[in-house]
């Protein structure tokens, strides 16, 4: 069944709302350690892929949508509509959390905004965020996009666990954002704009590098790249 772009964008908006609400909510309520902070978004994405992946593909991330655009798996119009939905969903989630917890409470953890560790430079952070996005794109394209992969049914778990591992590995270093809207929503709600170019651009760079890398890895003699 073909779903309209409007329906797909609504799923992306609601899904991104759910993702940001969970990912930053566990930080603001301060009831979980790093494992809990990593599990929350990973579980949400797993649930959404299982329940709604057949509708929108469940990107929830402009960098992922950008990768699909570069791979010619979506049009420019679809990409722009998805991005608007994703930014809107993230902003709505962050503002909802701010209203629920009050800014005085949310400000204690900077609204859940991703930040660099004091010892990490901008360049190091940019590199790490780009690499995290490359990893995410490779996993998504390998198991969810590559029709030749016999384990495609494992896509929800594979993508969800990739998010968990990325955050566990680099959360204390860069905040492990690898998603422009994950940073943007909380930043807008709280007014924290430090390193905006890093968190907005590094994932897009990672996506741009991940697509040709996947094409190279998935191609062989006589094969057509996925």
C-alpha cells in the first residue's frame, strides 16, 4: 500500500516527538544513568520501526533522510517535507518537556541538550559525530534498505541497538547526538546554542560519507549497488 506524503510526514512528526520526548525526558528527570539514557531512544526507535516503519520508513533524523536523498531513494520534495516534520516534532517535544518540568528544573541538565566534554575540541567532536552517523547509516542501509539481506526482519533491533551502542560509547564525550533535531529541539526550548554548527552539520556530513561507503561495500563484480 502506498501512503501519501502527508501521512508519512505525520508519522515522522509524531515519531520524532516520541523520540525526543523520551531521549531528553530521561535526562531531565535525572532518574537514569548512561545505560538508561542510551536505552530510551533505542527502544523508542525499535518500537516505531516495528509499528510504523511500513508507513514512513521511520527516519526521525534529517541526516538519515539526507542519506536516502543522496541514494536516490526519496525526492527533494519528500526530503524537505520529512525535515520540516522532524524539526517540528522535536521542537514540540522539547517545549512539552519544558512546560512539564519548568525551565528551572530542565536548566539543571541544560534541557537535555547535547554538549561536548570540557576536554573535547570542536574538531574532535565534529569527527566523532560524523563517524557515529556513518555507523547509523551503514546499519540502516545494510539491513533495512538492502533487499538482498536475508535478515531484514531484524532491522528494528539492529537500528535500535546501534543507537544504544553509539550513545553508550560517545555519550559522555559529545552527547552522542548524530541527529540534528535531537540537538535542535532542546536547544531551542532552553536557549542553548553552543556548537550549533557541529550538531547540525556533522550528522549531515556523516550521512554524505556513509552512502558512498555503503555503495562500495555492497557492490561486487557484476552487482548493482543497493
